[in-house]
C-alpha cells in the first residue's frame, strides 16, 4: 500500500506542477492582452480628440466664411485648413481601425489563420 500512496502523491505533485505552469502562462497572456487593450484605448482616445479638433476647426471656418464680408476668403482660400481637418479625420479613422483589429485579434484563434 505504501507504493500506491507514493504513486498517488507523485501523480498529484505532477498535476499540481502542470496547473501552476498553466496558471503562469494564463497570467502572462492576460497581461499581454491588457497591454494590447490599453494601447487600443489610448489610440481611440487620441482619435476622438483629433476628430473633435478637426470638426471644431471646420465649423470655425464655416462660421468665419458665413460671417465674412463678400470675397474676403476668395475661391479656395480655406482649402488648406479643410484639407488638414480631413486628413486628421482620416488618421483618426486609421487609429480606430487599428485598435479594432487589435481587439479582434485577441478573440481569434491563431491556429485558424495559420498557413498550411
């Protein structure tokens, strides 16, 4: 009976070691996922700020044009500002797309996308 008890204890220790290893790997993956989500949230916040700033600049231009005397701006005088506002919105969209892709990658099984 002593051998049987020792075998059980050895098996129990092996299984506990396996569980400890799996828990450590899970903790590591969780930390990596939290880092990815944190970076995605920062990009989203930056994109939101850029969008709001671009909208305000464009609205300010529209208001200035509406209230300006005739032909003060001239044809195309405000195009650079409008182009910059549009570019900012484009960059904000790219940031949101990247953060969405990061979040999506966390939920997909990498084995499904592996070649071969």
